[in-house]
C-alpha cells in the first residue's frame, strides 16, 4: 500500500466505526503501526468493534485516556478511492458515515483469523520408485505448473486413489502447505471466442471496448430491444476490461434468478465468476469480499449492494435493466444503485454501461444532453422479430361478471393451444382478489395496522396486508355489520385469473408464477426452467415474468389490465407502464416464431397506451420529457421526499408543521416545500406517516440546504424522519 499515509505505534489516529455515532473516535496506533484505510478492531466500552483507520486523530480527547487499536485485520486496507466514494455517497444520500461503513462491510467473519486448509504443491524430490499412478499425479502437477490442489482434487484429477497421493507426500514428490480457506477465484479467459457478432453488435461492442481501453471514466447507454444481444455485447466490454487486468461488475436486478446468466458467463470466459446477493452463503460472501480486495476475483455478478464491495481495481460496471426500480433501495440507506454506480466509476476512472430496452427518462435525457454516450442495437438477433402489438378495447368486449379474459384474447389463446405454442397472461397483482367486500353493507376488509386493504391469498386461505405482511382468516361474518355469509372477493389477482384460465381451457397445463407462491428462489428458478422447456401451455405471471426469462415457445402475451399502472399520481406512472408493457410484450416471439401482444384497455386513446402500441419510443420520451421539464420535476428539477412517522398522529403532524414553518434554509436556495400531508400510505405497522416534498431547480445544492433545515429538530419519543433524495416512489 505504498502512497497511503502510515501511522507509527502510539500515534493518534481517527477511526470510523459502524456504530451509530456521528463522529470519528480517536485511538492510538497499534504495535507495528498501521496504514490509513486499515481495517481494525478497537475497544468501545466493554466491547470490541470493527473500524477503519480514517486519518490522523482529531486531538481534543484526553490523551491520557486514549486506548489502543487492538489489532489490524488480515484484509486489504480500504483504498482512498473507496473512502472518497463512501463519503460522497453519504453526502449525496444524507446518510451517516457509520451506516455507509456498515454497507461496505456486509460480509461475516471479517475479523476472524483466516481459516486454513491443507493443499499440495510439487515437491523438490523425485520419488524413490516411480509407478504409473504416481506418474499420472506428477503429470497433472506439471500440466497446471505452479498451482496447488487439495488432496481430493488432485486424486480426482489424476484418477488415482488417496493412498497414491499420501505415498508421494511421504517420499517428497509432493509438498504439503497450509493456505487460507478463502481461495482465489478461477481465472477467467477473455481470449476464448465469444459468439460471432452481427455488424450492429460488433460496432456496439467496439464502442464499449474503446471506452474501457481508455482507462478513463465514461458512461454509455446501451439501448436495444429485448433479444437484440445486449448481453452478448456487454460481455465483450467485460472481456476488454479483463484484458486490461482490471475488475468488472455486472449488476442485475433479479439476482436470485441468474442460473441462466451465470451459465452464459461461464461459456464466454471458461469459469464461473464471483456472485454477490442475499442468497449467497456466508462463506461465499466472505470469500468474495476478501478476494476482491486482493485482486483475486476478476468479475462479480451481483445485486445492487455489490457496488459497496472493496474492488482493488474496478474498471467497468454494467447496470443491466438500468430502469428497474429494484436498483433503488427503499429501506435503511435510500440510494439508487444506478446513480451510485456512476459516482463510483468517476472515483475510480471506470466505465459504466447502462443497458436497457426501455431506459429510464433520467438516462435517456442524460444521453440526449451528451452527458452519456449512447449505443443502439436496433434489431432482434436472428429471425426473431418484435411482437405485433394490439389493443383490445374492453368497452366493446362482452365479458361475464367477475371474468377478465376477453373473447378476443381467449380466441388468440385458443389458436396457440392448437399450434402447441405458449401464451402468457400478465397481471401485476399477487393473490386471489385485491378486495374483500361485504355484499350487505359494502364494507371492505382493511388491515388493522395499516392504511391498506387486505388481499385474499386463496392458496393459504387467508387475507394478507401487502404493507406489513399481517394475515387473518377470511371472515365469515362482516366485521362491520355482523351479517353472515356475505363476504365476497372483488377484482382479479393472479390466483383468481388462474381459476378463470383453467375453466376456459380445462385441458391446458397452467403455470402461475408469482413470487409468493414459491417457498424459495430456487424452487421458482426450477419452475421457470421447466416452463421454458415447454412444460406449460398457459403461463400466468406478475411483474416477475417481465424480467429477462427466455420462453422459446411463447408467442402470445395478453396484458389483462394495461390501465393498471396509469392510475395514481406518481410522476413516473406513465414511464413505468410504458417500460413494463414493452418488457412484457418482449417476452413473446424470442425464437423463430413471431409473437403477438394483446393489451386489454378501457382507454386505447391514452397517450401512453398509444405510444406502447405504435412502438415510437423516441416520441414517447420526448413527450414525457417535455411534460416534466414544464413541471420542473426530475430529471429537469430536483426533488426530495421527507417521511415523518410515529405512533402518535398529532405529534407527527406537529413536527411536520414545525418543519414547514422553519423552512428558511430551503427558501434561501429557492426550493419549494409542499406539505405536510398524510403520505399516500398513511399508516404502516401502526405508525402514522406524514410526507413533505421539496422541489428545487437543477443546479441547487439541495442536500446542504436539507441538512441545515432538519438539523435543529430533535426526534422525540418514537418519531422518525427519513429523507429520500430523488424519490422513486411516493408512498
Ligand atoms: P438482450 O440482452 O438484448 O435481451 P441477449 O444478449 O440475451 O439479448 O440475446 C438474445 C438471444 O440471442 C440469446 O439467446 C443470445 O445468446 C442470442 N444471440 C444474440 N446475439 C447473438 C450472436 N451474435 N450469435 C449467436 N447468438 C446470439
Ligand atoms: Zn398491514
């Protein structure tokens, strides 16, 4: 770590810990000294806690009482670039540094001594007696010159029994060695031939590779319809990055579902990369964390939190499906991984590739403004063509009560059945029915703790609150008017649609894909693979199916309620619907057979529905951008959401009003304040929620004004205040 500041034993150092304190703590450097950035263990009261040497000590703490750093951990120190990234990200999201450090150290056992295991290397002696079995073992060692193996690996590779290995060790032909259990990841080979690219793809790949080779920061929007080969193209950028000896990160929104993706990466580079997501085991996480810091992992495929990993030399970040709302963390530290990826890349001179068929308006307009480069893939690969899209005007369809599949859609499904092709019905609503109503008095069953209706989940025979997860049995007697036997489900959920499809097509094999119907991500993944192999005629899915799965036999997509996302006041409602509908429609016709998408709608003339149907994306974005510019909202203005919550509604509103009365720091920068008002979801888990909204012009130093504004307010009792910069959702 040359170049990093060094502290000698006894020097006063400032340590950042992951404890909820809003300051650094002073200690003395340990025996042997330490570099800035070193991960250490320090005493805090009776405990010992993890920390990072942040710089020279501040000096005002009584030096006689100063305690010593206990020890320096055996992991790569935090690099300057990472320190800067964490500080900037903290400033941007108004998050305390202690919380940022917690995000950056989310691997268990960092302070454990490295656990060791036995491996074998080539010894320096010839065995006294050479046998064919021994020769085989030595040949393997020669072939992989310099590498070490566990006894079992070596026996397997040479095809000999363990006793042969033992014999060779005894004779000095093999040498035993202790090595840390967290082994380096297998080397990836960028020189293996990739798929032969089309001209379009090759041009795009060359542009991305040139960025990587420059060794400088840059962001590129890689836009291409689903199936155009974006993945193939950005894997070439990864190859360029590996050739340069730098590390690469691929972020995916639905990390649990990546078996297919990992297989592709393995085919391209000849070995599996590191994985980082909530489903990874503790051991895997620790290995990824440690090996990245040492430069012994070249490529990570990960969920958004992989951005906080201690890369030694990060040269490329791919954000696949960059428009996906899963990149926004909505709990704890509120950050958008897409934006943080750009920040991190600036800090470490890396390239960012934002890949999407339907980019976010933010990214689209950054490309328009020339801040990002843009590369387009216009055609689907091979013979696959984009599906034909048509509206089914529900005003002129004849539907029986409590049914949602129109005769037009039914007929199209029928055709697919006859041809042995698959149909997909899309409805973004989990459960059986969104509302349970009393037919006697009209009361709806609501959650006791939240401002939300309970959703019936028939497979578990209960009602569930989608806000807090609380469940209760479907009542026999109306809780409101006490009349018995009148409770009835209203509206469709994905489970209910499944019953309707089964009644219409009794002979069909029907698969319902909804995240809550599967015990584990693994079970869901297995089911998806079966379906892709043709083991279903009709697939019903929620949002889950919009994401990247390949169903080659699928040629019809029916959107049950295309108007669903257009309701509500969310500023991104139009954009979201546009993206979701295009993604879902993109599931059809990915192989040789052309696809068709039918959108059931009551408002076929709505501008968003029309844009989806005509497929004129640029026109859609231009119109959407014009509207937002007019309104001064993101990405043409800045916004921050402030959510106040607490168990006492009057107290929460008092705080909101006090904040509103004292908005001087906001007015100084010309920002406008709206509220306080009850949040769209006004009660969650028994806590009342009140919202304020801040709007400012684009160039304003908003975070600074926000912290000056809220800083004087103390949170009494169970009151909480959280600030969401660039809010994605307004709940
Ligand atoms: P996207 O990421 O844009 O949805 P993919 O990269 O997944 O597209 O490509 C869609 C399908 O077409 C994949 O099965 C992929 O392997 C295949 N494909 C794309 N480009 C090529 C190519 N040049 N040669 C062979 N197969 C390709
Ligand atoms: Zn609830």
